[in-house]
C-alpha cells in the first residue's frame, strides 16, 4: 500500500465514519450482549465502515476472507499442541516457577515474551502467555493485570523487527531508499532503547501483580483436555476477530487519511491513539513517507506501539489472550486505559526532552 499525502473525503462520509467510531468505542463498554459477542459486533461495524467508505469489491472480499487464515491456523496448531503435550511442556515451566518466587517468575516470563515477540510473532507470544496463565491458577484480578501488562509488552516488542507483524514490514519497505536506507535491523537499531526499558517496566508491573500469589498459586497439569469442538470454536472466533479488524481498518482509512496525514510528530504521537480501533499497520501505511524525518518517525512508531492495547479490539495479542482466558472488554479497558495513559505521558515527556 502506498503512503497517502493528501486525500479529499466528502464531509458526510467523515461524519458517518465518525458515528461508526463512536459506536465502536462505546458499545463494547456499555452493552453486555456486545461484550459477550464482540467478534459479531466488530464484524457488523466493519461492514458498516466499508459500506460508508464504498470500498467493496470482489478482490477486497477475497482478501478479507484470506487475511485471517494464517493467524487462525497458528492458533489452531498451537492450541492442539498445548492440549496434547502440555504435560511435557509445563514440566519445565513448573521447575522454573518452583525455583523462583512468582513475582520474579512472571517478571522474567513477560520480559522474554516481550523481547522475543518480534521474532516468534505476537500470536504465538499471546498464546504462550494464555496457556501459562491457564495452568498457573491465580486469582482473576492478578490474571487480568498480568495479561494486560504482557500484551502491552508484546505489542511494543513486536516493532523491533519486520518479522512479527505487518507494521514493521511496511515501515522497512517504505524507508528502504534514501535517506533512511532501512535494512532488516533498522527498527532494532533505532528503537531498542525506546522499547526495551518500557518492556522492563511492564515486566516489573506484572511481577508486582503476582506478588501475593506465593501462598495461593497452584500449578497443575490439566488432565481434562479441551474438546476439539472448543478449540475449533475459539479458532473461528479469532478468525472472525481478525477479519473484522481488516474490515474496520479499511473502512476507516478515509477518515484517518483526511484527519491525520498533515500532522507533525508530536501531534501525530497523540493522534495515533486511534490505533485502538484502526490496525497500526494501516496507520503506518498512511503516515510513512520516505521523506519523513527521523524525529517524526520515532514519535509516530512509539505512538502506534504504545496505544494499541488500550482496548481488547486494539491489538491482535489482546484478542488472542482475552479470548483464551475469557476476559471481558470492560474489565480490560478499566485497567488497560490507565496503563496506556501512563505509557503515553511517560513517552511523550521523554521524547520531548530527548529529541
């Protein structure tokens, strides 16, 4: 997808897309039905957004059907592996957790998931997190906290290479020529010291959330395996979620193009909070141009990486982990929004001072 520098969008289309955005943000937080059937709601919103934007075509329908296949396949395969071989996989984990206090064990686990998500994919990282939390019995509040902090860490770490998610590949392709000459290690060189300290902080927060788990935490190998119907149902839900994100991102693209294209680095950082509802790869494709300054690039990418986990539907790791662990939209937002605001303010102050 080519970057877009200026797009003229009819005012009525922006108004209608604005109404779509409001519904997308509000209903998952106020309606129990929507919260329980989030994938269906998101599909409906995506269809409405694409219809308003007049983006329907045979090629687009085919692309939307094909787009979630890889993610759904990964979810299916790893779920089957964990379901059948968890006894062997978690023996190593149990040894690790028994040698260290839970606060240290979880801090190390989240750090490893965050720093390796750019190599193994965010889907795999989120599934490993969810599987660990399903066999390490914590109280629900601790499970929620650890999951939210971990998904922020996974989302941040994913930007360090072009492998984990499309955003990194889009950035590298857009900046391959002069003046940036981006190679495979471009993101790692330029963002390592911006990203890794935040992952460390989130790992410490996850460890702190497990600080009281020592006396109540029980580790067990599940004797009762999931049914294949359950695994297939979850895989279908993930497929629907990812297809919905594709529809929403495409449908809302005209609104994004007409409102954020001309913004500078600092304002763009704040505007990228819209990544809670629009896929960050779509925003990167809109915002990245070969002539972007180094400073604006840092503001833009940090903003995209830091905001995505505020809502369940904002990032793929959130969707995978929340679906696997049965976490609801409202409880997620109640913790993830304040966490995201802390990240936003901290990053903005540091960027303002250092750049």
